[in-house]
């Protein structure tokens, strides 16, 4: 096992570009399949009508809320494990992973109970109209039953990411996603007229298909990690000893990351509110569809950013700041270039893309405008997002929180409210508010990254002297 660890670390140091892509490409592949599922899921739900799309849309802020908390803790876990491995401390890496398991259990049960007790009231607060509330709540209620499985899948993925292994968690995610796509029509529609079997559960069926798939994914992770010892990280929960230092290290990165994602979830809810008050339910549906396509556009960015957390964390643990600088420049320039090329395709194909999701001319028109406006800002997400993940790899969570609060709470949401509600301007100005906030983040992020790296290098030199 030690040889495996040392060879992985040495390989990462010798070939940092290859190391980055060894993590980024599996992440991109897995997220591409997951995003395709989201798109297929939306296509299925879209066959139920525009109101069903909107009913699901009001769940999106809550989805981002859950993902925000869980991925935030997961990022802290990945950062802690990767830095421990970089420093050659396997025992600490194992202990960090075990702390992650405990956090996952507490978080999963808490979110499940809170969702079942408070979910319907929260949906109403988020602006779900009375005529859509029952359908929207039905989707959320079923989703809550699988919440703990979702949390653990992210925890296991984060543990493996910390040791530089993304191939296995992506393979498991692909299995779950393919199963989800197969189950979707069976749970959503009544297929008897086509000679098949269907439960006809509507939007609740879409949620139920996800829960079943998540249970399968959870079972695979448990079997491979605890029974087959697949990972470099090893678990011995019977001898687990709580460490305030390790928990603090995980949460120091994880909590700011979680809060920043919660801010984005809040921003999603605010934008839904602004759009439905200012422009109607069609605007919310169009924004939701364009958001699913945004996820597809951001695949290269998210893959590279995920790779940067691990590589920057390992190189920082190994005290190789020269490698840290090198991989940062390499990763950001590749993310920007890839998305810039993809944005051109989105601009040209926007009408055909929206036509796949809806036959409502108003939703289609609004969605085309959103895509063609925001595609000019997409490449700058390739700067802003990796910078946040780089800071997490360095063990710094606070800057991500500050930049996210600046982007959402101080720029995009206030500007959108001003343009849509106060001035009653055309909806394109809402898209402008998002683009402006992305641009500001793309300036602040790199400045903070280089300042932090310079400070760490100076501190290292002082200690060595």
C-alpha cells in the first residue's frame, strides 16, 4: 500500500499535467452522463407539460442547498486527505476519511428529517404558486427518502478524490445514472398503451427513479470500500477516535464552501422569485432549462477544478509550490480556452437546443435570449470557478465564501431585482446582471489566489531560514 501511495504522489509531481487530466477527464465523463440524465429527465418531465417543469424548478434551490452543504463538506474532506497524502501521512488521511463518514451520517439524517418536516412550507416561501405546490411538494417528498444515500455517495467520492482516484467513483456514478434513465419513463408514465409497464407517477416518479438509483450506488460503494478494500484509504471505524484538529481542518474548508453554495442556492431562489414576479412562470421554466444546459457547458471547468483541488492539495502538502503555480496556470488556461470554443456553438445552436425541450414559443424565446447572452460570460467562469477550488486545495475556505457573496448577494441578485422589479426592464437585463457578476469574480479570484501563494511561499522561506 505504501508503494501505491508513493508512486501516485511521485507520478503527480513528475507529470502534473497528466495528473490533472487523470482526475479531470473521469470527472468530466461522469458529469457529462449525469448532465445528460438531467437533460433527459427534463425531457421526460417536459412531456407532462410546462407546469410540471415549473413545479420541479421550485425544487432547484433546495437541491442546490443540499448539494451545497454536502459538496462543501466533501471538498474539505478531499483537501484534508490530499494534503495528508502529500505530506506522506497515511494514518492522518485514514482518520480524515473516517471523520467524513461520521459527518455524512449526521448530515444525511438531518437533511432527510428537515426536508420531510419543513419542505412544503419552504417551497411555498420560495414562491411556488398554490396550483403547483402539491406537485412540487410531491417531487421533494419522494426525493427526501433518498437523501442519506446522496450524501454518502458524495462523501465516498470526496474520499477517493483526495487520494487521486476518480475513475472508480465515476464508474459507479455512471451505473447509477444509466439505471436512472432506464427507470425514469417506467416510473413517470403509464406505458400500457405502448404495450409496456409504467407506474404513471408523474413528477413523483422522476424522484422515485432517482431514489432507487441512489440506493444502488450506495450499496456498490459500501461493498467495494468496506468489503473489497478497493481504495488506498482504509477504514477501521471500530477503533475510530475523534480528533478535534482533523474535524477543524475539514470544516475550515468545508463550512465556507458549504455556505458559499448555500448562497448560490439562495440566489437561485431569488432569481426564480424575480422571474416569476417580473416575467411569469414561462421565464422560470426557460431559466431552468438554460441552467441544465449551463451544467453541460461547465463540464470541462468542473472537471479541471476538481483535479486542481487534489493536485494543489498534494503539491502543497509536499511543499512544492513551484508545482502549485505550474498546475494553476495550466488548468485555468485550458478551462478558459475549451469553454470559449464551446460558447460559440451554444450561440449558434441556441434555437435548436431550446426546441428540444419545449414547444411553448414564449419559453423558447426567453431561453434563447438567456443562452445567447450568457454564453459570452461562460469562458470567464473558467477563471472564477477554478480559483475557488484552488483556494480550497490550499486549505483556505474563506475566500470562496467572500467571492460568492460578492457575486450573488452584492451584484447579480440586487442588479436583477433592480432591472426587473424596480425599473421593469426587459428580461435580457436579468441575464446581464449574471454576466457582470461572473466578470467581477474572474478578476477578484486570480488576485486572491496569487496573493495567498506568495504569502505561503514567504512563510515557508522564513521557517526554513
